[in-house]
C-alpha cells in the first residue's frame, strides 16, 4: 500500500507540464445528532394480598385505590427537555388495565389520579419535562376480564421512553 501511494505521487510529479487534472469532485457529508433518553424503573411492583370479596365488587374495574402501590420511573434525556413515556401490555381489560393471562385479576396504572389507558396498539402515554425527572406512578389491583379466583397473578407492562 505504501509503495502505491509513493508511485502515485511520483507519477504526478513527472507528468508533462501541459496536462491538467481531470477535475475535482466534491461530496457533501451530512449527519444528524439525535436527542436520547434513558429510564429506570423497578423490575417488580408487588401490590400484595387483596381480599377476593373486594376485587369481585362492581366498580373495581378501574382499580382499588386503597390497595395502590406507588413506584417511580426515572428519566434522563440529553439533547431535549421533553420526553414521552409509552406503556403497553399484551392483555388489556375493557377499562384499559393490564389483564393477567388467566383474566382473574388486572393491574391499572395511574399517574397521579389519571388512569393510563393501555387499550389499543399504541397503548397509553405520558408527556413530560424536565429532562431529568422522577415520575410518580401507582398500580392498583382491579377486577380482570374473567371471574376472580384466589391465587397469585401477574401481568407485564412494557414502558418505552422517547425524546420529543
């Protein structure tokens, strides 16, 4: 490789004076710097035991507030002060809560007193600022899509953070 570079330089130097370069080529190079966000959340939020009689009551579809469990999602963004948290679940009740696979129980996510409706392909979302935040959340146990049966249940919710 090194000889080829030297040979090219020597050839250019020995060329007759009457020849000119064939032309210059200019290429434009572009790039994009994108904002990015990361987040932290607990891997498990355990709501504990709920009496079967209470979770079976009419009106428990949107969650039983007295059994709510608080947790925090931390966000950190670079290049922007605005972000969106999106929440999705594979199984969702008619009221927009994460349903367990068996349907005997559901879990409703709240931001303050507002239910995050997980219904639909896009799921539910929260828009937030500033770039570094601790987002207070809670999960409330609720009646699922089927009759409640005593047992231990879980549901999975995927949370995504995106810069805005």
